[in-house]
C-alpha cells in the first residue's frame, strides 16, 4: 500500500551518497524515487534492494542538467504521486584541474550538473511543496564549497553556489512551512574519493577516518524528519575537517 505514504526524490541516487540516502529514506517508509543519469543496472539494483526490504521505489532516468528532461521527469512524478515531501539534490560530478588549465567544457559541465540542476529540479517540486504547505529540500554541497580547494575551482564554485541558493530559497519558502537546508560532506568513502591517498586523507581528518555514505544519509534524515524549525543552515559532516 502506498496511499498516505510520504514521497522523496533523490537525484544521483544510483550509487554512493545518493544510494545511501535513498535506502535510508525507504527504511523510514518513504516512497523513494531514484533519479540517475545513465547506469540502468545500478539504479534498478537500488530499486530492487528497497523492494526486497518491503519498501516502494521507482527509478527515473534523467540528466538533471537538461531542463527539458527534468520537466518531463517532474511532470511525471507530480502526476503520479500528487505530492513530494522530501527533495534531495545530490547529483554531482567532478572535473578537477588547475584553474589556468581548466577548459570551458569542464567548467560548464560541473556548474550545470552540480548547480544548475538544483534550479531545474527544485522549481517544480517547490511549487508542489508550497501548495501542500510542507516539505524539506536538502541540497548536497561540500566542504569545498565552504573553504575552497585547489584544483577544484569549478566544483567549489558550484557547491558554494548551492549554499547561497539554499539560504535564499529557505527565506522565500519558510512562510509556506517548507524548509531548505544544505549538507557539506567532507571526505566520504565513495567512488569519487577512491583514487585519493587514503592514509594522507585520514591524517588530515580530526576524527581519523573517512566518512561513510550512511553518515550523510543520517544527516538527511535529520533535516527530513526532525528539523521543522531548522532552515537556511549548512551542516558540515566532515569529521572536524577544515581546509
């Protein structure tokens, strides 16, 4: 039975942090909508894992950097479910390199996927949340967006942009009882960090280890379930790391 259940949409949810967030939302009885860009097998595996655990999930293949594709996806979601209670803007890519050698393509691709996508996806979903007078929007930023990081001018700019977006949108939506917050992960054990010098990275983190995707999922659940009086905030989940 899905009637009466809350609905959550997670972008970039076929692996890593997005997958962990989707699984945690499903454990908490959300109908979980899995957005992904290309990996059909991975996305379907997440849906199957949720269904085998007794939850409800559906995959939506969509490049969230493409506004026309996003409109098609969000129109379909709104038509089918009539509501969205949680939106997690998690989709992101990296194209690292020194700024003076960075191509326009690598700049634009990162800004589009990591920042513009939040505009494209959030706009139609925010309208639904305003109408239902409830909802939580959670944007996945990064400590790079807070402190900056050499070799990641594009990524840091996009993630900093998400913070400004979060704080401004929170003030606009607060009168309609919709919260907007951001999470700034540090080094999390995912494919994105697998090529790093693990020993060196761990030595830079006061807690002494990389975070797990589940650490971010727990923070998402805080904003989704327990933070109705918290909005416009940026929560660093980074083991005490500060560049």
